[in-house]
C-alpha cells in the first residue's frame, strides 16, 4: 500500500461560498501543482461547509 501513495498530498483548501465559482480555488491549487515534485493527490468536495 505504501508504494501507491503519491509523493505530495494537498490536504485542505477552501474557498468561502461567496467566492466559489470565481477561480479562487484554481488560483490556490495551481502553485501546488507547479512546485510539487512528482504526483499530487487532492480530494475535492463540492459541498464543503462554509
């Protein structure tokens, strides 16, 4: 199982509901994908609480 884990894990990111759908989430995650060395795991939920 350990061999299947990605090298990088983005555990939490959140955007307040007033700003969802306005690319803020993408702006938060893009640097992580640029600067991570290897695979990156992200679990995204559409219904995150405020």
